C-alpha cells in the first residue's frame, strides 16, 4: 500500500494551533518535530541514554519545526489533504496575531515496506575491545579488517551491542580467551569454557 507523508512547517508557537487543526480534520497519529526538544535532549545532564548515532544527530539538527502525518494515497486521502490545506489557510488568515510560521505543506510518497526497514540505517558496524567488530547483517564493512566479525542484528537477545555492560562483557571474554590461549589450553576446552563464562546482556 502506498502512503503520502505530509509535513507542515510551523513555529514553536504554531505547533499547538496546527495540531488542533489537524485533529479537527480527523487525524490522530501526528509526529511533532520541535527543534528545541532535541537540543534539550542532548544537553540534559540527567540523560539515561548511552549513544546517539551521528546520522540521527545530523538529521534532527537539520529538521525544521513542524508536524508530520500520513495519508493513504487514494481518492479519500487526497480529499482529506485538500481539506487540511484549506483549514491551514483559514487559521493563517484568522490568527494573524500568532507567529504560525510558513505553514508550508510538503509531501512525498512512502511505500509501507519502507517503515519496516528505515530503522536499520541507524545501526552501523562498530569495534569492541581490540579484536571484535559488531556488524548487522545488512551492513558492509567500509574497509578490510583483521578483527573478528560478530554478525548480530539488533532486536534479538543481544540488543544493539552498544550498551556499556554488553561491551564490558565482550572485552572481558576477549581478555579471558587471550589468557586461555597463553596457557595453551586445548581448542575445544577453550570454546566450552568461554561459552560458560560469557553472558551477553542486551
């Protein structure tokens, strides 16, 4: 199924009035983009996140304040879009004392399957310790490496692999393997003992 992704550019002051207009037009699922929110998120001293992908930071910093929503790309969706444009023009004319921004409407077509895969672009190969490289199955390494490639997709028991406790466990396993090799333990015993010793937490 095809969808129309619609973005209405506005100002921080205009977010609430525009949101009200869209609700009156029958929309329920709205994505609010407030430039100030992401800046506050990054600067929050009490943050609870470990890592933010560089691509996501760049994308959010370049993003204009506004509201995104989706309509079906069919006759009903097109009629609803026309109704929304008329309602936005009306509020712009009646609320001249408010800084509503440009209220410019931009659109693009989106295939439904894209939504199931877009999240993948935020997960890239990354090194852990001296010899380990974590890589999602859909990513290619940018260059040859002598590291041990661990192919695991985020979303399984392993999670993303970016959590500090997960990386510490992998580094300890790496250190443990080195010590076993130095002690010239048999290969089979090494594998068994490492599997018993290593507990990866998502």
